[in-house]
C-alpha cells in the first residue's frame, strides 16, 4: 500500500485482502494475467486455480511453480526477486493480446489434463497400489528365509 501511495497510484489500486474460496473465481476471472513470485513454493495451488480460469501465469521459477507453469506455453517463468524480468513479461502480454489469449487457453488445457480431481485421485490410488504390491512382494520374498529359520 505504501508503494502504491509513493508512486501516486493509490487511487487506482484496490487491496482487497483475504477472500473466501467461492469469491476467488471472480477475481481470477477479472484478471488478464496472474502473477506469483515467491522465492520459495513447494507446490502452489494459486497458479493452478488461475490457469483453471484460463489465465496465463507469470511465476517465479521456483518449486512447484516450475512444474505447473510451462514457460512460454501457459505463461512465463521469471527468476525470483527479478522485478525487471517480471516487468518485461507483463509488458509483453500487455502489448500482445493474442499471446495473452493463447497462453490462457493452453493454461486451461494443462489444468484439465493434469490437475483434475479424477487424475489426482487416480495417481494417488496408483501410489497406494504400488506400496501394497511392493510390500506384498517383500513379504513373499522373505517367506523362504523365515521358513528356513524355523
């Protein structure tokens, strides 16, 4: 807020604070682009939520953001703490509305391909099946040794 005031744009910027989950879609939908530039992020659900609203994402090239955002395809990755790189990518999208639209469409496609509840549940089920199968094979492999010991 202080930065906006210092730059003389406080009247043009609204800081809305925390919003409930059911309101977020409206905010994502009103945006042209979503920006997330933390210096650390293990996964980050907000880029996926924005992409689900067909918004390109400019994200810091850290953690899970490097997986969710495909640089040049669904948005852009920028180095963390690099305001100039962020500004360059925002300016590019401001100038090229077609690119903005194409990246948004590809972002939505990526979310619908990789981040649906059905897909996530299926992947989790596969992990549990692998664990179960692996545990069963280890027990079966140990059985001859156990029989020899008795």
